[in-house]
C-alpha cells in the first residue's frame, strides 16, 4: 500500500525532560493514535498560510510518531525543500487538556504538530524523508549513537585490513641469503665462492701457525 508522505519522525518522545520541565509519560497521547492533525510552522496559528500540511499520528511505546504530508502551497513546498535539504530536522507538538502529576504529563490532546528550528522535546526529530508517493522502507537517517558506533567499527575493520596488507608485504620483502645468491649471475657466484674460500683458508692458516708456535713453546718448556 502506498503511503503518500513526505517525511516522518517522532513528534514527541516519552520519559525525556522537555525544555519546559515536563516529562511525557507512556500512552499520555494514546487517544490521538490514528488521528490526523495540522502540520504547522513554529506553532503559529494566526495565519492560514502557516499551515504546511497534515500529520498522521501513531502512538508507540516510546512516544508519538508522525507521518507528515506537505501541501502544494508556496509555504508547504518551501518547507519540503528545507526538510529534504536537512535544514529543518526538529518537530514539536501543541497539546491541551493536559493532566499532570508534578512535571509528569499523563494525558493530553495533541492539536497540531509543528516544524520548528529547535524542539522542546530532545527526542523529537525527523528520521525519514520520502520521495512523494514511494513505499516506506527500512532505510532511514537515524540520529542515534549506533550510527557513530558503526562508523567506528568500519574504521577499525579498515585499519585491521591495512595492517594485514602491510604484514603480508613485509613478509614478501624479507629475503634469505639463498634468495640473494640465486639472484647472482654465474660469474658473480664464482667470485663470491672464491672470496669465501680464501677467508676460510686464511683462517685455517692462522690456526696452523698458532699450533706450531704452541708446540715450540711446549718443547722449550720441557
């Protein structure tokens, strides 16, 4: 089924302290589930051109979710561009008939949802923007720490892959003496073997001379 909405997000979230000190409790607006209310700019009800469209409300365990549709007026289409561009991301509600215990709001009636520059409820954000008339999908821009964690995981995996590549490269760069000798020409190999032989021969000669000196010394001592 097609859902002809331009964007959606939480109009309000439960158990978060709002800027006015109130805390919306679970099911405080359950009577608004499925209700359609005006979508307004900055809670301004004085002029009709401030009505940008409408919002379909859905009561959830963690708050009230709003599926919003913008109208074809100049202000409605301007708001659509602002939302699509990410210039406006916050939502807010205007409610009356509130029942409170201290700062806790237990019941109320949502009269409208507004696009605002900064919302009173810290969890009231637009989290999905749709092309008009498209099916709703699982893809969304989520303002949540999980996004940062995933990014960190990607960076960690990339770093580990680079470490593996460097290790493999370093292993390949290590050469044995046999590898070096195999890279010589036959003429170079003859020269190297000759040098090694002369070194070994000189060492043996020195040993023989030392042995002769030792024997002469022992003979003299006797």
